[in-house]
C-alpha cells in the first residue's frame, strides 16, 4: 500500500515540475489519504496482534 503512496508522490512531483498544478494537488491528496489509511490499518493490526497475545508451543 505504501508503494501506491510513493507512486502518487512521484506523479505529483513530476506534474508540479511540468506545471500541472491541478494534477499535482490531486495526486498529493490521494497520497495523503492512502498513507493515513495504511497507518490506521497498521495500528489496528498491531492492536489486534497484541490483544491476541503469543501462543507458546
């Protein structure tokens, strides 16, 4: 998922350099949304992992 964030950031940088401000702004917003979704999913996964505990075999 973080690969998508990097992709949109690269698109935004290239669009910004070439003068396409609208595309750059939209790409940055999409990258931010995907990044925060990834962070939330990571935190949920971490909390669930801690709640389940470790099984000793």
